């Protein structure tokens, strides 16, 4: 029997009069345990690209920008159907990132660089070949490189935290604290309870409970019609001087510049770094795609989907769904489309006119993103 948390022992009793086998001096002990079943987390983990190479390696960033540009130039004109055009743009981003960046390999020592990991692999091969001399030589090289990598990694964390504090951004500071602290406070995958208070007994029941919870929390019945709003809408007159054209290339480039690096990607695996660190090629491709979305009035069905991650609020029982708040991971091109579509033109037009443009484009967005009320 493995180690058991003492808090799981509810009661115990020692029977001193009972005879133990083999006439030992041990006493018979009977205890009652209450153990929460633990499930394996993230059975289908989404593979993420190694975007740190883009942020900290200028050579890799330049290679990726060239590869992405070559892929977009090799493409013909996108089809008018957005459901057919979006997979072409999405796959171009993915293939360029897979070719130049590769996928992120999680390991316990994130400060080790690629060169150091190659030395570690060679040392492993030397050990398998029983080459003691070569193994000891590579071991010395690995220790020196690992020490330098560790120092450079912590210095980079400190520089990022200091730069973030100067700009009143606490995210890099908290990231540095988590990296230095380690994974000592990893949250256990505690199974949630059903409506009747009983714990879910399988992973399928846990997923079904979360789906049921978010279906009730995020979906609301349709609001009743309001006659006053309908009358106000009918009384308005259309202003023909307001531009209602599709998003321009400069608006798409401006939206790309405003992207924040670091957030997790959506279901399409396109991280903000993949778009922002190759702005020229990405802007031209996305501008053409956004134009077709604007003309057709529909967005790709994949943009209507998101990955919901539950974060503990810090209070309440951890096995209760209401103690968590949802975070939706959306597609980065979808976010860029929304930003470039509802961006105002206050720099070149009057404020009231810019507000009307925003309302008009927001109305188009609502038409593009209309979905059944029962969908999450």
C-alpha cells in the first residue's frame, strides 16, 4: 500500500485482543478511508508551437517570416467561400510554423537551450554505447552549458519582470515568480459533483457535468421584443456620408500591432506570436480573408468555437462548478477580424461619425456571428 494522506482517514480502531497471524506482536487495526478519485488531466493535449524561438531568436524569426511569405505567395486567389478560404490561410500559418519552429516539448528544466539538449542526447547515446570517455567529456560540456543557460534564463525573467513593472504590467512579474517557485502548488484534478451532490465517477461524467453547467450559465433565453427600440430604429435615417467599406489593410496592420504576446491559442493552434512577428505577410493574407468575410456577411464556423478553461475563484468548494470562472480561448484571426472591423476612425473623422461607423460595423459583426440560442 502506498502513502496515504492522513486527512483521508476518517476513523480507526485497534483490536488488542485479536491474534495476528504468525504470532507477531502486531495488533489488528481497522480504519475507514474517504479517498477522492483522481482522473488523468488533459487526455488530448493540444500541441503548441515553440513560439519562444520567435521572441528570442532573431534568426528563427527572420526564417519564419520568409517561409510564411513564400507560402502565401505560392497561393492563388482565395475562393469566395469563407469556409473554403479559411482552411487555406490557417494551414499556411501552421505549416510555416511547423517547418521553422517545431512543437513545444515540455520538460522539467525550461532554461535548457536546443544546443544543450543536443549535447544531452549525445551523452545518452555515448552511455548506451558504453563509451565512458566520451560520456564524461560530454557530461562536462553539458554541465557548463546548463549552468550558463540557467543563468541566462533567470536574467531574462528578471529583465522581463522589471520591464513590465516599469509599464505597470504585473504579468511578467507573476510569471517569473511562478517559474522560480516551481510546480509546488499544482492544482489537483478534483472531480466535480453532480447536481445531486454525488461525485462524478468517470472522466466522461466530469465532461458532461461541465457541459451541463456552462449550458445553463452561458445560454440565456431570447429577450422579449421592445417596442420602444423598434420605434427608435424605424425613426432613424441612414447617413450616406458614413463609410461602410470593408476593413482596410492599414486597419488590419493596426490590429496586428495591438496583439499581446503570450496568451494561449484557440482551437486552430495559431498563437499571437505566429501572426504578430510576421506582420507584413500575415496582414496581406488576413486582409484578403477579411474582405471576403465582409462581402459574404458570414465568418468561418471554426471562429464560432472556443476552448473553455475553468479557473478556480479562490473561494468555495473545489468540487463545485460554481466555484470556477470560465476563460474562453478564441481564434487569433477571429480577434483580429473583430478589432479591424469595429475600429473607429476618430483620427481622421469626427467623433460622432466614428461612433456611427462603430455601431454599423458592430451590427454587421452581430449578423456574422449569429448562432442558435442553444449553442455554447
